[in-house]
């Protein structure tokens, strides 16, 4: 039970972007950002509903308690208004509430593992009762059991005893084969499933719920008649999932359309509105084409059901939206990286056959995040995820600058970096942000940005010279995509490939890569090479937290990827694990600096080459088998998991600002105190 308890003393950080917002040159730009931000946050309940059945009522309970107490502005005020409750219990409640809101659900966004309050059920009920609200007490009693129950410990396949609310309201457990059959039926009709959930009404009846403001089918994208599965089961399509919230999303999206700065933005906004009103994913794909063409906007934004990591079948997306302003200084660095891309790509360990015929330099921007709606905030993004749009139109790389540099103004305790020798602690702190910035830049641009999917584009026609390459036995069919073939493995596999590209280039060509990021001194470059490798190895070891020893399931795709890279470096003798204690409490990760430019480069090159060729040639069977093997946690590594858990530090929680439209048409930004109460107030002010 202790491994499920909510964090205490987690670092809480304000994701400040007010300065960059205030520097926007016009009221139109500020109004555009405001309405996009409001549209973003109206998707909050769609995220909650995709996590667990109890997430939405827990959200209502937390905000209901805050409102019933007349919105206290500090922990001290909470204690004063809850005099009948022990102050320590109040603290534990606030810590749970803040972590819940930070993750938008009661499962960790990074790891998909459930967390429960540290205060007891009786203490929680007493705290709610102290609000003198019968409605809140009844709400608490209705969710007390799932609030504390840890039987469904992980998000994943329901038939494996895990939870997925992408398959809600089902009368009996929906199986993996049934989910895949529904997915195949949708794919056969050309229906993209990112904005759907699936209900199993019986073994012969399934309902696909489409997120849309409208409750009826007004498109020619979806069939009017039911689909039939091979076993005779019928699949009907219903519209209006999250309809109330999506009506608000459409409203604010159209309001944003009144303040666009280019015709391309207007087209993008119109397609967004159409998609969220009707549920058409074709309209969303069209919005992404316009988004890629919208180069260098003052306010950058992307919205939709984007990443599919949390769906066990790997096809249904989580609602997210980015609204951000450009950081001109950082963007200049990334522009240099983009300009050098064509020079760096030939260094990657694969033949030209497996690379795009022409690399189209993407828009690569460093942004200061105003809003990132979703269960977590990444450090970088490379989208869109539509393979054909990426190939034929292009993509954008976005580095989120204030996420990269996010640290609390007043840390609750002194930081000690686990598994790193005390003699390296200072060097690690000095260079980790720079090393991470380089890693993210290369990861997003040359990691996700490279590679050509070899495909039969139409019957008998190929996008490569098939006759000249008889060694190519597998390739993508006309309607097949990377995601549809590699399924649930695709996300982690691709993250691993992108991470490998970055670390490989840092170690293989430091004198060409690092000066782009103003790291020109030879010794400083060596320090960054060391810390970049140590960062990756440490992330792999720490990743054991997100591997479940009972199910043998990885709960976080990025950590699975980083563990695979650590394992590769460990097998090659570049990284060793040093310890003297039987419980591994003194475990240290040791990097052999003398091997970084030789053995490490060779090992990473071999690993990267295999992943890349498996992906580009649609070699699903060998690719998944290889990836599962390199990321398998054998007993050699599993034995360190308890030591990892014992030194686990709480994850950072990021508070986002809100925007408010004044009567005179001006927009103001409100930021919040770096505290649990500040987190709650930021959500209370959104009124969604």
C-alpha cells in the first residue's frame, strides 16, 4: 500500500510566461491566446474521463471543498477554516489535491500508476464534513471506495486486471481481441480513432463514442450504418461524447478566429472548430496541415487528441492543447540546429534508402508555455503525428523553454541527486539543464524528424525502388501506418529511437553539435558528454519505478525507452553499477569517460540502426521482439527496483497561469503562489 501513497513535499513550480505574454505586440494577439487557452481548459473533463471513472467526481470534490471554504488562499487559511481537523491531516489532503490536479486524474501521468491519499478514509470524510455541505459529504461517500482501492493499480488492458477508461460503461470486461477487432473495423472504413472511446454493451454489440459538440452525425466521414465484425458483432457510432465541454471549445475556438494574424491561421482555426463540433478527424488532419504551414506565429498553439500512450491499444488519444509565446533568444539556437540538420543527418547510422528523399527543415521554436492542457507537460513536442502529413507537408519541432528550466523559487528541501557520486553532484547540477536542452533539441528535430517509411503507396506502386532492393521483404501497405502496425509498442519504440539519435550525435559529433548550443570549450564539451550520458543512464535506472514486477508491464513509454538505452550501455561496459550493501542502498552509476567516443558510439550505433530499419521497413515481428528483449527487466536489473523506490523523489508539479478578458477588451494574466493551494486556486479560477 505504501507504494501507492500520494507524494509529500513535492516541488511545486509556477510555469511563468507573463513577461512573454505582456510583450505580445497587439490586443488581437493577446485575445487570440486568451480564447485558445480557454478552449484548452474546457477539455479538462475529457482528460479526467479518459483516466478513471472516479477522476471527474474527485475533481469536483476538490474544487467543491475549496469553494465551500470560500477559497482559502494559503494552507494556514485552510487550517483556520477546518479547526476541527488536525493540521497534519489538512496538509496531507492538500498534497493529494495538488498531485491529483497536476496529473488531471488519480493515476500518475508519468507511469500510469494509481496514487491514493495519505490521510485515512475516516480523516478524509471528517475533513469533507467540516465544510458543512451534505452534497460534498454524499459525493465523497460515493467515491470513497475507488478513491482508496488499489486493485486496479495500473492503466492498461482491462482483461489483465488493469484499468482503461477509454473503454467505459462496459457491461463486462472488454478483451484485447475485441478492442483490436473494433480498431480494425474502423481502420477498414478509414476512420481515425484518436477522438473515440469504446463501450462494450455485449459480446455482440459495441458502441464507439465520438468526442463532438453535436450529438448527431453531420459528416460524410463516418458511416451511417453499423459496422459488422468478423464474428457478427455490430459496432454503432454515437456522437456527443463530452458534448457540453466541446460546445465551449468550439465557441472559444471561433472567438480566437476573430483575432488571427494570417489567412493560414484562419483556415487552421476553421478546421479545428469543424473537427470539435462534428467529430471529424479528417477536419483535424486538415487543421494540422495548416498548422505546419503557419510558420513563426507570435502565439503558437496546437490542440486535439494527440498522444496515444495511455490507450493500451495505442490508437486513442488524450486531449491536450499547447498555447505559448516564442522565446526569441532560445529559438535562435534551434534555428541554427535546423540549418545544420542536412549536415548532421548523414552521420546517422543508416543508408540513404531509409531516409527521406529530401529533408524539409521544420519550424523549430522555443516557446514559453502559457497553457498546456492535459495530464502532463512535456519538455518538447514534434507533431503532427499523421505520417502522411509529416512526409508530404512537414512538421514542427517545439521546445518548451520554461518547462526545461522549471525549478521552484523556494525549494522545500536541499536536492541530493540519487545514484550519482558525491564528487559529481556539482558538475551534474551545473550541466544537466544544458545537456537536457541539447538532448531535447536533437531528439525532436533529428530523432522524430528523420526516417522514411518504405511503402506501397497504391497497388503496385512504391515510394522506393523495390526491384533494386530485394533484401526489403517487408514494407507498409497502402492504408497502413506506423501506429497501426506497431500498435501499443509504437510510442515507446519511437521515443527510444529519438533518444538514441540525440545521445549518439552528442557523443559521435560533439564538436559539430555542441557549439550550436554555445558550448564551445573543449573541456566543457567533455563535461556535457559525460552528464548527457549519466542523465540517460540514471533515467534508465530510475525508470525501474515505472516497471511493474507482477505484470512485467512498463507503465511509462519514455522510461521504458531510457531503460533500454541504459541496458545497452551497461552491456557494452560503458556504464557500470557500483555498490557494497546487500540492499543496494549505496548504488552508484559509474560512466567510463574513456569509452564515450568509442565503445558507447559503437553500441548506440548498432542499437539505433536496428530500431530505425525495423521501423522504416514495417518489420513488426522482428522489431517488437527485439525491442521487448532490450527493454526486458531481467533479475539482473529487477533487484535494484526497491533501492530505486526507496530513493524516489516526488515529481515536479507545474502550476499554469490563467487569462481573463476584461470589459474593455484587454486581457490580463493571473499567476499563482507556488503551493498546493496555489495549484487548487488556478483550477478554481478556470471554472471548467
